[in-house]
C-alpha cells in the first residue's frame, strides 16, 4: 500500500499550490488560496488523508482529516 500523502496548500510565486507531502512539484497551482483548498480537500477525501493549510508565512494555520483520524471528535453532529 502506498504511504499516506497529506495534501498541503502552500504559497507559490504564481498564487497558491497544492502539494502532496514530500513532493517537490506542485500537483496544482491556483491564483487563490480558496481554490487551492477546494482541490486539496477533494484529493484528501479521495485518498483518505489530511489537508494542511499554510498561511503566507508558511506556517500551518488549519487542516482537516479525511481518513482514519486517531483522535476523532467526540460530538456526533
């Protein structure tokens, strides 16, 4: 089985990039962060992995899990 590749949304000279963890090349480059987040979420859902959303400073500011979360939320909305 292939290793999990979380999807990162990171700043890019042409806007924002979606990159699989450990990849040197971007999967997709978009002009807006919102567009990149949508793409990253679609990929993460399909692969059962996580998203990591980075700010302009490169630090992770948000994320979501679409796979086997070791600490799932306790509330059942």
